[in-house]
């Protein structure tokens, strides 16, 4: 029979083990709790129509990709970040700031603006868009879309963050705080919900209303709203857009398995547009139309010099688009 001392010792050991577990895994626990809560809210008050089969499939694919990435990133991401933190924390460009509070606040904002800049770069360069398009390929935006990330993009992001920490000398506590808060915000702004005061809140942080535009199927809409936590960066750098997209996702066929999405990231979906073929008579007419359109563009700018080639190329693009459209209508 156990004595009171033995029982007390067992309780102490259990409490110590629990405290160690929570201290090591509390960011992961926060992610699980946040995901569960947001999913429940999403099921109760969806912004877009709730389709059970579609949501089950997207959860299966996105969470499968999350598990696959977690296995690979546990070997790379954590080791890289920990190395940077252990050896360079507090030794970079920010080391001259004497106030710990101001240094922590500035470091937090600088981490967020880094992810804004990196996100924008992923949209501007095809070499990075190849992998980032995996995140945009979800046709049903929901909380699990936050985990639909290609492993190559995760690795590059980790390298950039590690270099950034070394350059600035960001303290470990700030990095841990950001890494704990960031996933919660990403899950939040992917959630298929709407609520009162959302547009007002969107003046400060990224909300589902703002981020839905970023997942629009139309490029002129999804090349906007790159913020991760704070929405102020999009306002400062003129990338903010507030519209309701007609559809989300990307154009074309997308694999519906986690491994299929990994392979999909290595496929360049940008196809060259074939040059139109016309008869000589039609070609002459098109050149005349282009010249007239270019003249009209120049006239609108009061014939300011230096834009002649730009006006001609823009006019050519518009006229060819109109001609191709009319040809398709007559097919």
C-alpha cells in the first residue's frame, strides 16, 4: 500500500512532467486549440456556402500536407532557427537599442514586414510562384488552407527568417512569441467566416474579408493583401484591395492529394500564349486599329513624350485580345 509521502512524490513527478510538456509544446497546443475553435465557428457561420463533401476533401488534403511538412520541417526548420537564436540572438543591428520593450516591439514588427515582403516576392517571380501556387490552389477557402504550403516554400522561408534574425539580432523571446502568434492569425484570416466590425478590425490586422481577395482566382485581385498579421503594410506599400472575389483558387487542374500537391509545386503552369495567325488583309486592318488606339492613349496624356512604345504595346495587347475574343465567338 502506498504511503502519503509516496503519493505526494508521484503527484510532484506528474506535475513536473506536465509542466515540462506544456512549456515545450505550448505553441503546438495553441495551434490545435485555435484550429478547433475556428473550425467550430466556421461550421456554424460560414461565409461561403457549406459543402460537406468539398470540406471533407480539402481537410483531408490540407492536413495530410501539414503532417508531411511537419515531418520534414522538424528535421530542418527547428534546427535552423534554434542555431540562429542560440548563436546570434541580440547581436545584430538592433543591439544598440537600450530599451528592451522598444526593441521587442520593433523586432516583432520587422518580422511581420519580412513575411509581407517575402509573400509579395512569391507573387512577383515565377520561380517562387511555382511553389506558392500550391497554397492558392484550394478551391474552398477554410481554416485548414493555412496549412496548404509547399515544403520548398517552407524551407526558403525558414532560411530567410534565420538570416533576418542573424542580421538584426532579434531576441529569442520575440521570435518565440511571433512563432506562437503567427499561426493563429494565419488560421484566422483563412477561416470561412464573416462578423460585425470585420472591416473596422481590418484597418489594423488581416481579417478573412481582406484575405479572401488574396485567394481570388483572378490575378488582378490575388496580387494584393500580402500581410500576415498587420494589414498596415498593404496600405503603406499600395497593395491593399477590398473586393469580394467571385471565386477562389487557381485556374486549371489541381491534384487532390498531399503528395500530388508536392509534385504540383515543381510544375510551371504558365503556358506561353500562341501568336495569332491572320491573313494579310486582316493584319493590315489590325495594324491600323493598333495605331489608332495608340494615338488615342497618347492624346489622353496630352502627347507627353517618352511613352510612345508603351502606348503602342498596350494598344496592341488590347486590340489582339478583342480580335481573339471575336474570333472565338464566331467559332
